[in-house]
């Protein structure tokens, strides 16, 4: 069992240097939190870009369908007029 010992500044160091490791753990948590926030921002940007691509593909699909259908309709319209 680890005992508490006093160090120079009259504070107690609990469990054999845990305060040093605690500071290290806190620093790592801060670093990981920054990385996580960065990943979240990137993810949000990617979702927006995917939504924009979905809209563009829908527009291009509609244009492609119109290019195919309109000449066909025009042909049948001209054929019935004759």
C-alpha cells in the first residue's frame, strides 16, 4: 500500500507521484479534445460538401433526362403535325 509523503512545498504527493502523472493525463486530455474538435469540424465540412454534391448530381441528372426527352417529344410533336 502506498503511503502519502510530504514534498518540499508542504503539499502531499498522493500514491507515489500520481500528481505528476495526473498533470500528464490532463495535458493529454486537452490535446485529445483539440484533435476531436478538429475532426468534428472536418466532419461537418464534409457533410456540407456531400449535400452539395447530391444537389449537383440531381440537377445534372435532370438536365441529362431533359436532353434525352425533349428531342423525342419534339420529334413526336412534329410527326403528329404532319
